[in-house]
C-alpha cells in the first residue's frame, strides 16, 4: 500500500487486499475498485467527460464504471495489458462501436458540454468532429490526394482551392508533404507502411477535429517510423486534444501529458504521466510500468 | 393412310405426264414452271416456324427470295413440324413448314381461332429413306420387316421381332450383331410419318436413339456399323447407304429414286407442306403472296433440288397457287 | 492431417505425466508413415490435374487442328475406277477396312476377280478415301468413297480447277473455253485462265454494286412504303374506315407507292444493266468424265487451278477464305459463305447480357451483404440464389419465352405496335429477350462473386471511412465498391463465359438459323432489340445436326467452334485485363 494515498479507500471486497497486485486481483475476481485519480487533472480544462460508462459485448461486460476526463490540448495516453478495453473505450468516444450489433452501453460521455450518446445526437456529425488513427494503417483505395481530403469530399466540398490547401496543410501537419508532394495523384497503396500511417494521420486531421483518437498508431511500424510519428504527436499537441492508446511504456512516457492505466475494463490509476511513471499512487501501477507483470 | 392413297393417285397420274427420266438433277425441275419476276412494294418481315426437315429448304427459299428483295427480314426457326400449327394459331409465324399433313386436332384448333381452315401448300416431295452404314450388305427390306425392327407391337403383321442383322438374313460378323436403331424425336414430322406409314401406327421400341436433327440420324448411322435409321432423302451422305423398300412382305424392293417417288411406287414418299393462314376468297398481303409465288417458281423448285428433295410439277404448283388466289 | 493424431495424444499425455513417451511416439509415426510426407496426396492431386489438362488440351488441339486446316486449298485428284468411270475432287478423309465378301458380288466378274486379288494380297484389308466430287447438279452427290482396289488409274491433272460458287456447291473440272456474249474467245486452258483472271474481279465488283443497289436504294423505297402502309393501318384501327384521317393516310400511301414504283423501275434498269453486262462472260468447264458446263462468272466466288498453285498463292486463297468466313453472310443454308451475322449476334448478345446482369446482380449483392440483417430469411434467399445457378438452362429458356416474349413483349406489341398485329414485333424471340434471359441465367454467378468481393473488403477500410464521418452509402460508393470492383469483374467474366457458350435457352428466345438483318445497323432507329439473331453456338448445333450436306458442313463445325472459342476467350481476356488494371489500382500490396 502506498502510504501517500490521500484518497478515501472504498474497497468493496470484504478483506482489504494485501500483497503486490491485490487491487488487480479484486478486479480479476469480479470485484470493483474505484480509480485513483490524481487531483492535478481537475485543474485542467476538460474536453471530454466520461461518466459511469459501461459497455457490454453481448453478455460480456468490457468496460466497468469508467469515470474520467480528458484535458483540452493535451496528450492523454491509455496503457494496460492487452484486452483491457483501451480500444473499446477509444471507439466509444466516436461511437464506432455502434457498428457492432451486440454492443450495449450505459452511462454517458460529454464532449464540450454536450452528450455524445443522447438519442438526438447525429452520429455522423459527431464523427466529423473526431479524427481517428487505427492500429493498422488503412489508406483507402484511391490517390494520396483523395485520401487526405476524403472527410471534405464526403461533406460535398468541391472548391479546388480549399481542397488543395487542406491537402497541403494536413500533409505538412503529418510531416509527409515533402515525401509525397510530387506524387499526390498516385495510389496511396504504393506508400510504405510508415508513410501510410502518417497519411492516415493527415486524413484524421484534415477536417480539424476537436479530438484526435489514436489506437496504437505505431505498433506495426519500425523504430524509425515510430520516431517520426512520436515527433508528429509532439507537434500536434496544443492544436489538438489527443487520446492515444499504446503498448509501449517509453512512448507513453515520452509523448503524453497524462496517462491512464487500465485493467480488465477498469481504470486503475489516472494522473500526470511523470507522476504515474516516477512515483505512482499504487504499487500495481508501479509494477506494470516497470514491466514486472503484464 | 387415307391421305397417302390420295397422294399416290395424284403422283401416278402425274408420272404419265411428266416422263422423268433425266439424270441431271438440275433438269428435274418441270420446264413448265415459270421463272420468278420481282414486283415492287414488297417489304416487311417473315417468320417461319416448323419442321426441321424443311429448315434448309426454307433457308434456301429465303436466301433466294432475299436476292430479289434484300430488305425483307426473314427469320426461320425449325424445331419440328408440331411447332408449326401452334405458331400459326398464335400468329407468331406467317409460314408453317410441315413434313406431314396437319392432324385433324390441329386443324380444329386453328379453325376454332380463325373460323376457317389453314391452307396447305404442297411445296416439294420427299422420300423418307432408310439408311444403313455404307459397309452394310443388306439389299432390301419390306415395310413389315421395318416394322419388326423398329416397333414394339408389329402391327404390320410380322410374326417375329427382329433384333439382329442375322434375323434379316445377313451372315458372317453380321449374324449376331444387334441392330442399333436411330430415329427422330417426337416433335418431328418425320417421326410421325414413319410411325404412321412404316410402323402402321404402332409404337417405337424404347431402344431407338432419338436424334435432335435429320442430319444427326444419318451421322449416327455413318459412325455406327450396325446402325439403321430413317431420315429425309436429302440428308444422304457418302457414309451411308439407302436401302430399297418394298410395300409388301413378298414384293420386290423399290429403290429410293426420283422416278419411284413420282410414280408413287416407293412406299415412303410424302409431300412437304408449307401451311399459311389464308381466309378463303381473300387476297394475301404482298409479302406472303410473293413468297408463295417464289416457292412455286422455277428458282424456288431448283432450291428444292439443291436441298436433295424433289420438285413438284407445274400442275400441282398451279393448283396450290390457285387455292390462295394467285393467277 | 497426419500430424494431428500424433500431436493430440502428446498434449493429453503431458499433464498425466507421460511426457517422455510422447515425443518418441510422434517421431516414430512420422518417420515410418508415407502419408506423413503427403506423397500419395501429391500424386492424387497432381494426377487429377494432369487428367483435366490432357482432356482440355486434347479437345482444344482437335478443334484447333481441324478448324485451322479447313480452309487450306487441297489438291485435286482424278480417279478412274475399274468400272471405267472417272471422278475428280478433293480427298477429305481416309480409312482402312475389311471389305465383306458381298462387296465383290455386286461387281462385274472380271472386275471382282481383280479386286479380290488385290485385297487378298493385302491380308484381307483395304484402304479407301472419301473424295469430295462436287458437281452436284450433274452427279447428285457431293462426296464419294473410293476403295483403292477399285482404282485403275489415279493422277493429279495439271489444269484441274476448283470453283467455289454462290450456289450448288463446288465444281471441279478443266477450263475448256472462255465465252463473251456466247462466242468462244479463248480455248486453251492457259488462255482461258488468263481471261478469267482478267475479268473476274470487275465482275464481282459489279455484282457487289448490284447488291448494294438492291439492299440500300430499293430497300429505302420499300421501307418508305411499309411505313406509309403502317400509318394507314394505324389510322384505320384508331379512327375507323370512314374517318377523314384514314382517307388521307390511304391517299398518302398511294402517292408513296406511285412514287416508289417509278423509282424502283429506274433502279431496276440500272440493276438490269449491270446484270446484262455481267452475264456476257462465261467460263466453260469440262468435267473429268467429259460433260460440259457453262458457268456465269458472276456466280463464281473463287476459282483456282488447285494443282498449279505456289505456296504463296495457296496462302492467299487460305486467307481470303478466312476473310470470307468472318465477313460474309452465310449461303446455301448456312453450309457455305461466312458467319458474320452470327459473330455479330453473339457479341452483341453477350454485351447486352453483361450490361443487364452486372448492375442488377451488384445491387442485389449489395443489399444482401451490406443492408440486410443476417437471419433465416436472408439465408433462405442465399440458398435460393445458389440453387438458381443449378437450374437447367433450358428452364430459363422456357421462362424467358413465357415471360419476356409472350407476356412483356405481347403487352408492348398491344400498346405500341398494334398496327402490325397479328405479326408480332416484340412478342416473339429477339436479341433483347435472349440477352435478358441469359442475364437471369447468369445472375447467380454475379451475385455470388460480388458478395464474396464485398465480404473481402477489409473491415478496417470501412471503419476508417465511418470514422471520417462518412455515411453508409458514401462508404459503399467511395470505398467498398471500388475496392470490390476487381472481384465484381471476375463475376462478370464468369457470367460472360457462361452466357456466351449457352445455346439451349437461346433456341427458345430468339436465336434462329437465318437472320441476316443485324440487330444494330445504319437504318433508323439503328438499334433493333426486337430482331431475332444468329448465334455461333446455335450455328454449330445447326451445322452439326441439321445440315443437309453434313459431310461438307463438318469442317465448318470445327472452324465455327474455333471461332466461338476465340471470341469467348477474347471477351474474357478483355475483361481480365480490365480487372487487372483495377486490381493494381485498388489492391496493391501494403509494403
Ligand atoms: N467486437 C467484439 N465483440 C466481442 N468482444 C470484443 C469485441 N472487441 C473486443 N472485445 C472484447 O472486449 C475486451 C476489450 O477489448 P479491446 O478493447 O480490444 O482491448 P485492448 O484494445 O485493450 O487490447 C476484450 O476482452 C475483447 O475480447
Ligand atoms: Mg486494442
């Protein structure tokens, strides 16, 4: 137990757990533990508030009582072992889970003061305010140019001036402009893996979204490409709120401002990245970030 | 049977007038037939549905007709004589070539619809030939023997079923060779005519290999050393032999030659008809009128010869033209 | 499959403490079993493939060989038999046989004796050849078999000539004289031939000019007359015999008729002039057995001294015969001439079919794959579609005839073409109905292939599109369809291959033996979807089973089959190339 823990402890299990991963064990046994949220977060202006969010795939519950807020203009990383629900949470933010028939949810998310899950919300409009980058790059079967301006095309934008400008700005934003400016009208499928992923980022930011969602954007890339994308995240922060899922501790430590540690559908600890990696409130977090389990 | 008697009578009479003894095929056409002269104002489209034995004949007529009226559209469909009355009644065809006369039922159906009978034009003469492989030594057959070869019931009066070539008196390798039977499918007029006249109305054996076309019967027999089949004389090739036939069990076999067709001695000669829908006493439209005139012209009857059938004499041509009010 | 039984006991064994035994067992098995290396399977699968290949290649080789050699000009042989009859023609086939004793009894005694001796010297077997002897109007036969033992003398005469004619089939003989206006102007073979070659081209040119006058000039007049007649009929039907409109239409018809009569007479005069000029020239040939025959030069398509040809001349005849085959209308009940209308009909029908089936099938597949909620109903629909692919094609033919021709076509006729009734316009088989029937027939192929192609579009692409805020239709239109296009093209290729080779249903819905009028031409309204058409597949059936001169038609069966295969292959090749281009564009590798 961390002695500096000032939060009130409300452990549901009858016996207060002892030992290294007791909280995690409680969770694994089907119990529930409230998240350790660092107070520093409450000082930030939040873009997205997640409130009592639960999610089920059919009968199986994948997210349990998620409560936290994402600060505006910052990079928030989500870490945790595979299958703990990071992607699920990310996909809940732009309601991509709606595409899966078996998904049910309860609770709500508030984006800039307005609910995401209210029946009156236009999902398509909502998604237009978010950009998303997937684990595996997924350029569309069309030219580089068309890929980048795809969000504008579906909005019916026809003005070539606007489109050209957006294309260049987005590609520059994704640090790809110099590499592809002479082959904008060639197929995007001819790019290398790292270039494709940066193209997807360019596409995600071309419509100037409120929030940029990135689901393990570097996991399929070589170190050089990973480096580039991390640099890119550094540049983008400030202009965009970024929510990034990563498996790579160094990456989380290097490029994020805040980090949430998730375990089996629960948020275990959430706080400023530095604190979380240097002296976390919980021993369990310490164990995970130092690689002692997971 | 009755129509056949009539047919024989006509032909026997004609034979006297005609004196057909010329060897060259082209000269078989009656010199009294007039050459075709085109008229103006003929256009439109013609559709013919009916006998497949007359498919080539119709096509040759069409080609000849088109050389006078290149703009007329002619379509020819030949899937069996039974399809002709149906198409004529439905009005989908203007010409119904048939290798047999219409049955009473078919005439009735037509009459019910239009109030008058269809008009039959006797356009040419065919002999139904019995074919064997070119190496088959058999000389002649009687209708009774044919009946015993092809039918189940032997209505013709034969006492014994005939199954091998030995049953017909052949020796050597032929003695025990089973006879392999080729025939036409039931929609064909040839099928009906052979059943009526060679099987005396009896039923075909189940072993008869039914062929989709007149020519495929001949080709089947050409490939099958022990085969026998029936088809129009026009489909003869060098790979088969035509067997002489005798009408009675002890008569002398009659060759399938044009002379014997005209005299009526050959037992399986028949008219090939073209049926049309013509209200008695009315005028045919120009297109049909000219096509009919072409069929009975010298060129039209030369086409008949080209196709391996025999032309009708000028007398019959005049008679049939008169029934549709021409000349 | 062999490693599983070995592997399963091992995993079972581990917890029960049998770990040391397991690897040994496994090693034993795999080293001792032949199956382990898959050798028998290799032989089985390889063998099956080989058998398939041998059959396919054998069939293609046969068709190719037969089809390609048909048009090569054959030399002429002159045969005199022991019975002193002389024939001349082209050898088309030969075989060895054992003549039965009865063969000789029909011969004259001394001839029979000689023949018997020849056969006996040859172990009782003999050789015979099928010779195309032509001259049908003189002999009544196109072909004849000649046994070697019956031949007294055989030679290849220098000046034997093969003549291909517009009608009556081929003529073989020796040039005896060249006649102009009935007077002999040349009478040695070389001179006659010189004259023939000097005149033939211009005569054929005049002949074509005459055909052109007949088809185009007179045809136009005829069509005007027909149109006026139809207007008169329409007026009669709509307004009755007493109406003024009818009287006006009738008058118009009479004017048109009068005018066209005058015009026709004028054109006929031109035609007659051409005819008279052409009929001045005649070629007199003597047959091998001494009969004389005058042939009008106009009637001759092609003639050549078959035994005097150089390789170059042979090649040029060969090519000109192919060209005639491709570009001409059929003659002599389809057994001679060309197959152009059939080529045209086949291609047009296949294209119209593709145009009909692809959009229809793709839309259906889109609904099934993208919109419909999975459930028993959708499964049932899928099963029904798959079963549809197994329904015999003739059933589609019957359906096409009943539904398209009689019902839809009949209704159209009643509404728009009542003046022409009772002769049907759309109410009978035609290229449109045939294409639609085949479209129905090939619909399952397209649906199944499209569904597979749609299913193969990666989910990540769709998600990417949705994440950009695209709607479902936008995603389908911009991402899914382009990406699935190569797969859809595959479906179209399969459908085309199936459709172009199908014959049975076509016989019911519009393919006919003779339809020289093309469904697309220069006569208003240019497209004639109601017309019957010729089809190469049906043409093959017709030549093979219906032709009167089946021996002469046989080689045409092979050439036509070869042609059909080439056309289907090139339609497919075109589609494959298109697909590959699309594939390169849409599905290239990721790295
Ligand atoms: N489409 C789905 N249907 C059912 N279960 C799913 C689906 N996607 C994810 N899950 C389950 O939800 C849990 C969380 O998955 P995910 O969010 O992908 O984890 P992470 O991204 O943290 O590795 C896992 O147990 C996974 O099996
Ligand atoms: Mg994940």
